[in-house]
């Protein structure tokens, strides 16, 4: 191909190449501007295995409960005080309430334990405290008058409980 034909072919494709380049840059900027979707720290176990230990009777201050399973990769990141910025993390409560965590403090200990405290991102108003040891998380969540807690029920299994503060025994 002679030089004039090469230049002519380049001239014909310049608008197309320019369009592709600009479109690619705009697409990348739009994609980069969107925050990633939050991930849930735990999810409900729909068909939990039967408990081999005798089940303790339900307390009158327990409104409802269900077994949950932790996202271990998120748990590891949450436990690491040096892992900042944190990804967007939610917790799955009852009635499709999934508030997003706003971690204000992470204190990691040498014994593989961490204490995480924070509030929830608007519009939810409340706070939480989690203690993570190994792959277990126990904690308390308060959103308005509602109180939730996570309990270890044995063999690494956890449950989420909603409590009735009016029926709870006083310390």
C-alpha cells in the first residue's frame, strides 16, 4: 500500500477512533463515580441444621430470632484496624432492614480479638458494638427503640435476636 492510501485510510478512521476513545473515557469516569454496592456482614440461614444440644427455652424478652452466617472475608477486613477505607458493609436485620455501618472505632488485640464501634449511615439512626474473636461475632445493635444482638449458639453457629427492652430484666 502506498503512503497516500495509508494516510487516506487513517483519515477515514480518525473520527471512529476518536469516538471510541472519548466514549471509553466517559464510560470509565461514570463507572468510577458510582460507589460499589454494599455487602452484608451476614445472611440468614434458611434451613439451619438441627441443634444437637438441648435448646434453651425462649426468654419472654426475645421477640424473634434466626440463625445467621457471617461473610468471613468481610469479617476479616472489619477486624483489621489498619484496613481503611472499609468497603460498604450492611447488616441484615428483620423486616428487610439493612442499615449500612459507619465504623468509628476498631481496636484490634494481639489475641485475634477486635472491638468495633460505630453508628449507621443516614437515614438510619442508631449504634452498634461488635466483639469479634476468631470467626465469631457477638454484639449489640440499637436502632431507635429496637435492640438486636448476636449470640453464639454453639459450634461456631450464630443467631440474630430482636429484644423487647420493656421485658428485659434489669441488672
